[in-house]
């Protein structure tokens, strides 16, 4: 299945560009290069009775949009045909329209846009894993799919590819199809947009950590997944390729979320060391090579990871809540962290795009074996670089 986006880049003739989301004195030397100055819309698509114009936060571009057709006069009385959502890195205009083509004309520029089809029925009733990835090895992606299909009963995969150069989208789609199997709907989406400047220490200026205020791409992919593809999904799990979810009692994360009162489960992560008992290389390693927890250093540092989540889309409120990387903003249940599920964050399954994570993979300093993880690898039929994982009494947990 080929997915087409109706992306729109600002016409340079307008002289417009997106304002920086971060004050000038807090922007480091890489900020300007990484920031998305000129994507107006990631995609323009149908969602039920609406056409959704979705991009990074519009910021200073919102007023020129409001003054341009077809939006001029649509935001207020008497009809309220258009509504803007700009909270938590969102940039969305929802316009009530049955048009298949839309011409934008005004201060924002002139653009003729094909409205892309509503794809919500393609994942209706399915338990879907979704993520954004760049250049993760195909063998990692395949094992990540197999794990969540066989351990948790996922029967949908929606995979956003952010400018990978190591393989073509067709190769990625073939990998997803093979790993998922014939009963799982798997779709790869090209998402070729600037990821955005880092926050925290990676975005620091003179030792002062930056806010995570300018990385719009991943939140954009999640909101896109939510509205164009997953509105009718049974439940949706958001985890990265280096993250594997396990329950404390063997229950499926999807089943638990669907049975929960809020239809939402937010859960912590735990680091898994790069140490192994057998030789591995960056070019051959797989998830199942790593089954030791990270060691706690002399300072007793916290080895937990930022939370991830699973949600029943039909119980959400598009007017109030926002899907983001570590949170479902606006939802009351976002305040609660589950003690029933913990994802394993595989330190060595990484391209080291954010920080160097492969160095020291052979270190002897590590914590205890994660026996639950080892059993899950065997139950999922995953292999190490040396061959299959075997565990007595291993079983698939559904």
C-alpha cells in the first residue's frame, strides 16, 4: 500500500517563515539547521466530515492562514466551519468540507492541494503498534514487530519512516510484511520532515538545558497516525524500535488498556545493558542478544526511562487531548503511571543518533539477568546473532 501525503512548503515569494519556538539566547549552534522553518502542512486529508490541515505549530503563520481562502470567515460566527488546535506541538486546522481539492489563496500564498483519503477503516478494530524511525536496522524492526505481534497480539503496524538513507521505503514495507505475517495489516509511511532541535542537555546553551519546544516531527507523526489512520483502531501502542513492552502478569498491553476504565495505560521503562555473554557486533546484534539489566552506579542513579503509552482512540477527545511521545496531554489518566507494565529499553539497539550508546557494549559492569525478558524472547521466537533463544516452558503470552 502506497501512502501519499499532500505536503505543503511555504512559497519563498511570500517572505514568510515559521517563527522560532525558542528564544534566541537559548538556541545553540545547531538550532537553525535543525528547525522546521518552512513546512506549512505535513498533510491535508479527510477525517470524517472534516478536512484536516496538519503541520507543525503554525505560530506566526496562523493569522495569514486565517486571512486566506478557504479559511477567511470560517472560524467565527455564524457557522464555525473551521477550528484551530495548537496545543502541545500541534498545528491543525479542521475544516468542515466535502471537497476533494482545495485552493488556498491569500497572505499565506497560493496553493492547490489534493485532499488525501481517510484511511481510518484500514485499521478499524485492530490492535496497532506505531512508531517513528530513522535508519534503524531492518533486522531490529523485524524483531520489534514479531515481539509485539506474538507477545501482545498486535495485528496492525503503522510505521513512520523519517528520512532513512540505509534502505528504501519499499524494503522497509517488505520487512514489515514478512515479520508481521498475513493476518497483520502493516503500513510504512514516508515522513520526510525535519525532526527538530533537541531539548535537555543536547540543546543546552552555556550549561543551561533547553526545553523540548522545537521538536515537532514525532508529535506530528503521532497526531497524523491518530486522525488519518487510527481513529477506529481497537487500541494503539506507541513505542520505539529499541523498546519492548512486558507485563508483570503476562497480560497483553492491548487487552489491559481496552479493559481499563480510562482506555489508557501509561507505563515506565527500564534500561537493558549492552553486555552479552557472547561476542556481538553493531552489524550483527539483535534484541535477544541483550538480557542483562543496567547496573546501578555508585551514585544510585535512576535507571528508569520516560514513560510510553497505549490508548483506545475512540475514548479520546480530539478537542482536548494530544498524542505526544511520552504523554497523552489533556487526559486525566495521563497523571497515573501503571505498575503492571514496564518496557525494556535496549541500550545497544541504537544508531546513536542522540547519544553514543554502542561504546562499552562489551563492558562487564551490568545488573542481573532479566529472566522475564529472556522468556519473552523465547516465546516470541526471536534469535540472537548466534541462533534461536531457548527457554524451558516458554509460551506466547496473549
